[in-house]
């Protein structure tokens, strides 16, 4: 360990593993350490089930009805991958896809007036949906056509909208869309957590709706994918990529000190040895004095013996409860997966409800979601602080990731990865940087 590295990475969360993979592919000498004996940090999948009970201090352990403990892989942070999103692009460019298998999530639903409805995302579905009346459907269809044809480099497609200055609220007004339609467009298609976007320039929202439609077009059932055996497979896939390119991995390695000279990082001390480095990447838990709390997220893991009602018995789905429907500032999400993804025992389902905490009684806040899941066999409640770095790392060369937010997809995480890369490398992130160099798969036979 007493060596000089270009980059030391602390923590094996998804953000850290992707960055160490990219740095290794780009020829950097990387040392990757984690104080835990397992991969994934905050974003790991817990197995066997007994381990999850221990983690939440449920000392009696799982009842026999839960099946074999090792059939379970329970994510601590629930997220799906947008089929056409940035994380899938990162997986394809780095060929980490060869270590993983994905399944399409069966449906996306939205909550309105106490009931759940399938999110209409194609013109045909929109016309058949019970969410809107007949005239509204026609207006919504016009809006979807406008978004599909919109090209920010071709003013002929703008129809009088200025992507940089027209607010999204004005775009909705232009198509005369009602509040319910605005709710599901903003929250179930553009996937915003709050309504702050309404008064911002519309380009970002249009691009988000395009991403949803393009992701949906790839597989048809929903725009989301999920890896077999749980999300913990993702950091491990990228860690494997880093190792192929010469990255060194050390789990179960306590970090005693981060060594600074003249305000700049020069190394990391562990068990009496010092590894020197030029740059450091880590998650917030390794540098508590360099991060600030930016809120809290509550996540409740629920084990069920049945699919969720009114989802056509889907073995996986997402439900979005828009904030307007339950008098909140931010949306409530439910991610559900099951034995079909090799994450639960036969006939069992895992539903995780999550939201950004707004009151002193977070559990009450997710009640509308829990009511949709009844009866629940077992609940595990986690309330996590969200942290963000207090500086950009340009002086110290210590680059800290942000905590995983309440969204149910990885787009915000990928933005953080691109942002850290840009600050470290001094140039904008380009997916081409992630491509494996032709024929340098270091002894990996083509699969």
C-alpha cells in the first residue's frame, strides 16, 4: 500500500465505482478502499435476509414463511435505470453490460384521488386512458407530438416557444392542459420531484419527456430496467472494470486519516501505512467536516406476499404519488420488484416507498404509499441524511460525491459523476472517454 497513486477512491458506492472505472480506463493508477467488508456502501443490496433484519435491529430474525435467506438481495436505495438514460449508456460504453442481466420493469403508475392509473406515455395509451376527458386527450396528444418533433437546433420546430426563456408553465398554457395532466406530465414523464420546474425555461423539461419516450420506445412495457440480483451488482460491475485496467481494491480497510499539505490532499493513512495520491474521490461519510446536510430521505422497505393492487399483477412497477395529490412539496415514490428479479424468495415482493422528508413525522408522510401496499408482512424504516460537499475540490483536490436522493432513477447520480469528472479532469465529461480501448481486455476472453 505504501505507493504513489494518481487517484485514491474511498467507498464503493455506485458513484465511486463508476469514477474509478473511468479513471482506470483512462490510464490512471487507482487505489480503491472501503471500510466495509462488502461492495456498494449506501447503494448495496443486502443478502441473506437475516443480515437485513440484523441491520435494522430486528433481533428475532425472519420467520420461516420468508423462505431461504440467501434467495434475498434487498436494495437499501431503490432506483431503476432509464432504458435510454445516462447510466445505461455508461454500462454500454464500458461493456460492463457483460457482467449483468437486466429485466424491463413491467409498468409505471400514477396516483390520483386515492387510486392508481397506468401512466399514458404513447399516443394510443393517452387516448385510452381514464386520467383525462376526451378533449383533454386531444390537447395532450398535440403536446406529445410537439415534444417528439422538438429539436433545439431547429427553430422551425419551436412553434413560437423559446427553449431558453419560455417557462414550462407557459408551454402547458399554450396547449391548454389541465392540472391533472400537468401533474402527471411533470412528475411521471419528466420525473420532477417538486413543482419548481414550472417557472424555469422549458428546454430541460422537454428533454426529460423525450428521454422518457425514447426509453419507453426501446422495450415497450415501461422506460425502466432493473438488474437481476439487485442494484448491488452495478458497483461490482464497474469495480471489475477498474480491476481489469489495473485498479487495486481493498475492502475491510479502515481509513485513519486523510493527509493534507498546504490545503491539498497528498495521501491516505490506513493501519499505519500511507498511500500517496494526487487526487481523492470519496463519499460524504469519509469527510464529515467537508460536507453539509441538505435534507433527509425516508425509505421504507416493505416485504409483501402479493403484487400491488390495480397494477395488473405486475411483478415489478413504479408508482408516483404527485405532491399536489397529497398536499406536499415533493413526490412520494414506490419501487416494486420481486422474485422474478432474483431478489426475493418465490412468491415474495419487495416494495420500497421513499420521499424527501418535510415534517417532524416522516413515517406519516409516506402513509398514502403504504396504504397502496397493504397487507405488509414486514417493514424496515430508514431515515437518511442527505449530504453535499461544501466546496468543489479545486483547491484541496478532494472530490466528494452527493448522497443518493429520493428519485427512483439514476439520472441525478450520473449528473454528479459527470460533474466530478469535469472538476477532476478540467474538461467536460464525454462518454467516449469511457470506451474500452480496442483489444485491451487484459486476458478477458470475448464472451
